[in-house]
C-alpha cells in the first residue's frame, strides 16, 4: 500500500465527518476504544462504527503484543495507526482548498477598464495532494521526471494563453502519482529558462519553486494569466498553442483572430 493511497483513503472517509477524524486523532496504540469514547464524550457504538471504517480502509490496526495477541484494556481493543502513516502530520488527512486567485482591476488606454486574474499561488503540500488526487485539468499539468525540457516549454507556451495561467508539476506522473524530481531546482530553473528563451516569443516570465511532498521534492512552474496583449509563438514549430482541458492544440485562424482582439479562447 502506497502512502499517497492511504492519505487519499483517509481524506475520503474523513470528509464531512469531523467526529470520525477526532477518533482517528486519538488512536495511538495506547488508548482503548472505551478510553477514546470517554475522552470524546460520545457513545461507544458510534466510536466502534468509526473505528471499523478506519480499519476497513487499512488506516489503523489492532495493537499486538509480543506473543501475537491483540491488546485489550477493560475488555476493549487498543488500536494503532498503521506504521506507514504513524508520523504523517494529521493535516494531510484534511481537504485543502486550492490556491486562491483574486481579480485585480487594471487600467488600459482610452480609460477602458479590463480585468485580469492575479498569478496562481504556489500551493502548499496539502494542496498539492488534493490537486494530484483530482488529476490534470485546464489549470494543472503533470510531468514525470525525465521528460524533455522542450516538452515542458511547449506546455508553457499553451498555458500562456489561459485566462488563469496554470501550474506544471515536474516529478508527478500522468496519474497523479508523486515520484519526485530528478533535478535540483536550480538546475531545472536554468534549463527551463534557457528553453523558454530559445523557443517562446515574446519571452514570458514564469516562477519556478520546489515543494517537499511525502518525502519527495517536486518542482512547480507557475505560468501567469494571459495579459490579453501578447500572442506567444512556440518558435520551434512556428505555431501558436492554446490549452483546452488537458491537451494543447494549434490555434485555428478564428482563434488567432480572437487572441488578436484580446479575447479569451477558453
């Protein structure tokens, strides 16, 4: 069983069940189900139901003594968190909201007001777990370690026309499995900035950060929202790309006209 899978299971059964999560917090290999019930001031039957759900999800297991027997106190079983999650911060098992994006008003010529979205914030470890769980979409792209830097640059070229910009996670495979980066942030940053300089015109500014998630270092590229002015060309192929869902497409003549008028395609 992978750690990421156990965390996903925990989030599933704790979502909308704060009392169950309180039971989980008190499971420590020393307290019996009766002790937990008394401490929480609730009925034993309700506690046992929550314990069963957690046990079925393989998050907890009965505590065993050196002779292989289940430990009990006052006739009630003592449970412990499984070793893989024993030292994982409890906050990992709670859903996190994804990076917020606020609307900012800006002024353009002829006193015409337009709005643009502020750049997406680099997510926290908890938020990254949520993003990986839900998968790629219009805003998020996963890249496994070892992918060619030029392919990452091509993704950036498409994201640059997004209303909200986007985030690329290097070190995460297509299924959202966190593998970790095969490069240090400084080396990756240098490589991607060089690739952007050589393949995208006009040259954009992107943010490159590193996050430690479940013991793996992943690199995150934050692409700013489209400024409704520049049309970015992927010069390696002399094409303009736009992102639709989880895929990149060559902009059609009609879509190029919309971009030229400062209109969002998506």
